[in-house]
């Protein structure tokens, strides 16, 4: 809006909201034609359309922010799970293979399978 005439309509500003100059002019013309009795209804209708346009822009911005933040996750829980998994897996393998019977390799393999299962389930849950 210009400094000289604050009631002047700035069509560029209206386009940012998704409201064109013709719509504003139509509302003003309807107010003039229908008179003072219908003024509140004309204004309410215009404000409803403006509010819907603002809501649509807010929803769009929220969706854009959500889409941008999906790839920028700083959750390091997966990293620490991997560190703890290796930290537990190595000693479990050492203990299981320290026995001389043939089942010790199966016990170590079962320990690593359990660790892998925990890691896979964590990543599947996180990616939902």
C-alpha cells in the first residue's frame, strides 16, 4: 500500500495471499451495491476467503519444513546402538569360542544373530 493513500489496494500483496485484485474489487462492488445492511456479510465472506488463503500458505510452509527436516535428522541413537552392539558382540564371541566343544561356534553365531535382529528392528522402527 502506498504512503499517500493507505486505503489503496496493492495487487502484488494480494497475489501473495492467493487473492487477486478482481476478487477484492468484486467484494467492494458488492458492498456498494448491496448497501450498509449487507456490509457485515460481504466483509465476513471476504475475510473467510482471505483466512482460507492464509491457512493454505501456512499448511504449505509446514509441509515444506517437515519435508526439509526429514533428511536432516540428527538422531545418533543408531550410532550408539551399533557401538554397543559391537562392544557386546566381541566379548560374547570370545566367551562362546573359548570352550572347546563344537557348539561354541553356534553360540557365537546365535549371539551375533540376536545383535543383528536388534539393530534391524531398531532401524525399521526408526524409518516408519
